[in-house]
């Protein structure tokens, strides 16, 4: 019988974070949704709870190293350690050509996508080592870290760094029984993206034409890969970044 785990998911107020949470709940795990938007994450946790399973909300700014450390310390003090960390928080709002992008804009995406991910990995690793080891991290990366798109270099280079952090942490934390992997989606049809690129729109078609399987991923396509990498079926897998992209990297 599988023992239920406690799963902390950053970016929990967003569509991908909620989808991942539902998948872990379906597997019998308890979930903590973390997000810097306290009101939004409370609403997201309440919505998950209304479906018959409870979810905890945690207001957390992952760019604040002290806040991250305090969050893990609080779990340890309460005797409710975190077993699985899903680093889903990230921003995609910065766009610009390499000749035009302001360094301040680039720094904003680095602070969240790279430094924030590092804070969470470090905090979780210290938390688990203090508890005797074990545990799993799944970072949400992007195939953009391997396949460039004009104007999206700031985001894509940040996700290449997430893949590098994944490998770095995996090799150092293996001795403590902590596995570290990543899931690298292509574009995902979150509710926000569907509003911006509705079915039949030229923008949606342009993306879909790049994908051999014919369309963008849905949240339900991403979540099972995260659950798998965090689970017993992936017990001998660490340091990988699994593309879930409908074959886009093949083109």
C-alpha cells in the first residue's frame, strides 16, 4: 500500500499548478499550493477542496530566501515534512529581441525562474537531509531551453538554467536519497493561453504547425509526467529533463 505523501507545488494558483495538484490528489497525496498571490492561492486551494479533497494554501515569494527557509522550518517544526517538491512557479511575461531587451526586464525573469527555483531546491534539500534524506524534486522546465524562439530568449535561457540546476542538484543530492528531475513542456493550453490563442486563431495554428502531434499540450498532458517522476515507478531516474512537447523538438 502506497503511503500518502505531502506535495508542495509552487505557482499553485496557476492553471498548470492546479492541474498538477489534482493529479497528485488523485494518487492519494496531500497537496500544498504555494504562490506569492495570497488571495489567488487561497481561492485555488478552496476550489480543489470543493472537489472532495483538501488542499492547503501557502503564501510564499520564492525570490525571498528567508521566507523559503522559514516555510520549510515551519513544516519540520509541525512534524509535517514535505516529501515532494514541484517547482512550477515561473514567469513568461518578458519578451524582447537580444538587441532590445532591457537588462532590468531580463533580471526580473532570472530572479523568479532561476534564483527562485534555486531557493526552493536548496530549502527542500536542507529540509529533507535534516529529516534523514529521501524525497523527490520535479522542476518544471521548458523545451524552449533547447529550441529557441525569436523574442523569447529571456524565458528560454532561464529554463535552460532550470535544466542545469536539475542536473546539479541530482548529482549532489543522490547520496541523500533525493531524486531531482524536470518536466519540459512545449506550450501548454492553460486557461490564460487559451484566451490569448483561441482555437482557430492564426497564433494557435502557427504554434500547432510546429508540433508533429498537431496541437499544443493540455494541462492534463503535463501532470501525469510530473506524478510519474515523483513516484516509485521512477525510483532509478534522476537528473533527466523529460520533454512533453508533442514531438516539437523533432522539428
